[in-house]
C-alpha cells in the first residue's frame, strides 16, 4: 500500500516538473513578440526619417522609448521562464 502511494507521488512530481518546463517554453513566446514588435517599429522609424529628415531627433526618441517598453515584455517572460525552471523544474 505504501509503495503504491509513493509511486503516485513520484508520478505527480514528474507531471509537475514536465508542466513547469512546458510553461517555461510557452513563456518564452513573449520574446518572439518583443523581437517582432521592435523590428516593425524600427522599420517604421526608418521610413518616417526618410520622409521627414528634420524630425529625426523626435522620431528616434520615441523609437527608443517604444523599444525599451517592448524589450521589457521579453525580459519579463524570461524571468517567468527562469522562475518556472528553477523553482519547479
């Protein structure tokens, strides 16, 4: 009887570890979104500078703020992935 309970606990621990590692992989999808968003924003900023070179300073300022905000989502997803890996994995 005790052996059966122990086997069930071990199986549960394996399932929890697998779910945590799968969740870490899913959390890293946030890094893909940040990369796509930054690439799109940079492309539009280059297009805007080519149309209005006199507004280059303002455009780049807004671009850098936007990229910093977009990058923060990628960093948050990385932190969540590390937490899942090292706490449950």
